[in-house]
C-alpha cells in the first residue's frame, strides 16, 4: 500500500475501492508515524477528506459487515451498544445509494420496521446512529413526516412501519428491509410474515435484522433457516465508542448473570421445552460471594478420546456447606474449568490445577469410557492427589433428575461466569439431552453435587447413583 492509494474524490466514489482495500488502507495509515499520516492526508483532495468519515466499510467492526454470497436475511445479534443500529443504517445506505448522489442504487423501496412507529423514527431515522446521522451531505435523505418516509436525492424511499401493526405491511412492496429489535415485538410472527409477502421487488430482495437476542420463536426459527446468515458481537466489541464508566458499571453489575449474557454478551438463551433446569430458577439464587465451605470437590467427565475433534472434558468445581441436618445443606457451583482437549494430560492437568486453586477435597472422575486409564493419567501428573472414580449405571437424564430436584429446593446455588455450563443445563430434559454433542459440563456438575450432597445424605434418603471407588 502506498501513500498515493486511491481514496476517491467524494463520498459518491466510495465504490472505487473494495471493503477489503479500504480496511487495508486505514490499517496501513494507522500503523505509520504521525509525520507520514499527516503527509498522506495533506496529499488528498478536499472531496476525499470529506468522504473518509462516510466510508463505513473502512471503519466497521467485523460483525457490522454483511457476509458475502447468497442470503435473504442477515441477523445481527449483539449486546447493548454493540453497534447494531449503525450497522443497520449503513446497510440501508449501501442498498439505496448509487455511485453518484442522483444515480440509483440496488434498492428503491425500503421498509424500516421498529417495535413501534415512534421507536422506528427516533432510533432508525433520527437516532445518533440512525440513517440521517450516517448519511453524507450530498446524499442525505429528506424526512416526510406525513408519509413517515425518507426520500433520497436519487428517488429511493424508506418508509417507517411498526412491528406491532402487521396489517400496515399488507399491500406495500419492497426490495430491502431493515428490521430492528424483532425479538421485542408483540406480534413478531404476524409482522414478519406480512413483510415476507411484500419483500418481492428487484432481483435479490433482502432484509437485515438488528436485535438483542431473546428466547422467542420467531428469532429461533429465523436463525435456523438456510437462507439466513448471522453475525454476533458483545457490547465490549464496541468499547471504543462507549463511555468507559458505562462499561465498567454494567460489567460490575451484570457480567456472568443471565441478564448480562443476553443484554451484554448478546447470547440467545435458548431453553428447551420441558428442561430440568430453567435460567430463571438459576438466576433467582445466584450469588457473588459464597460462605465458608465445608468441602470442595472437582468433578471430571473425561472425553472418550483425546484427539482434536473429541468432546470437551467437563471439569466443574463445587463446594458445600454440610453442617446441620441434610435438608439444610447447600452446594455452591464455583467454577466451570472445562477444557477442549488435544491429549489426556491436558484435562488431567486442568483438573489438578482446579483442585489446588480451590484447595479442594478430592477429584471425582467418571470412568465409564476410560476405566483405569482415567486414574492412571491423573496419577502420572500427581501420584498423591485425592481421587475417586465413579461409574454411571443409569442414563444421563435419570442421573440429573435428583440434582435438578435440589435446585428446585434452592439448595444448589451458582456464582457468576457459568454461562457455558448453564447452556447445557437448559437443554437437558427427562427425555435426554436435546442438543448436539455430549453435555460434558453438566455431567461433571451432576457428579460433584452427588458426591457432596446426595451420597452423604444416604442415611435419610436412598442414593440415586451407584458409585465405585
């Protein structure tokens, strides 16, 4: 890349470089000494300098750019402040703007659909990251309040609709649509269906959906379609454009919680119908600090093999307060130390390190798959480590049910930062695990709680899982 690289003479010439070229140029410029940066910028014409702020492809984060190839719907899922609105605005610009201000773009009729008319207008049109704020002066559209429509100099139009008024979408037709916060709408399926019937103009009509994920049917259905592509980012990905005090405050209050995973990490918390655990139940008893614990164990569910492509090794640390009558005992899930494995020594070292880190009582490891090899691997690293092997004689769901019952009684409590483990828990039903792969983290949790809570109480309640060791 040389300092004479072509940036373009105006905002109208944004298409003279590919997005990759633009990003390379900005990266090159940022890496040069200040004197070279100044020399380069001074060599540009006035039009090129004015164009730079509007070349979004050069400044965008990865999740703010659409995938290449054929797709009908692009879903941008992200945490609060992750830059979803800006991405939606810039996508609309890219669709309607031509190579010159008065020349046509790829789209002429666009639907802008928010939860309500007011929210669509105030966020998507007039917001700080809305279409008007992102548009260069020579191609900034004009707002017609009576029609609820933006009109560009080249004649393209974008009309505002409410997702709570599906019937308003019956009749109009579009070649592009921007849908904001779909997961919040009161009538999402009806409105989405009406949009699909109207999204029929042009050679390749498309829609972009910007939303904070929620466990709603329309979003899960949309994500499961072959014609849908997805990008995702947490709030922190856009930290450069957010107040540091905001990030610090919300992370301190919500990081590692159910609400934080949804609103900050932008993760779809998809509970399976009939799951033995619910996120609401887990969240209701979550704590930041734990009391003094009587015993701590590290439970391990080793993978079948130890090569690339194997399941993860579930390693979960649980402690318990076991003073008084068994019905008053309480367990605390302290850490999910699970690892992806390339060899058995990787998970064995991780388990031993967790035991030392928490000053645990023993390692409890399932040996159904590995037999004596499991203990052999662990003792090769630490011959004196306290160890117990356990063997399952019932299915995963049957083993999990008595542990889930303790959760129902409020006697198993989670600390923060256990999102991956909780994702597996909400996929376990009485009929089995309703997700691909093996619930390694959940299996380890079950063994730990069984070791700390169920077996010691065997005098007042029949053990549900038989163990060896």
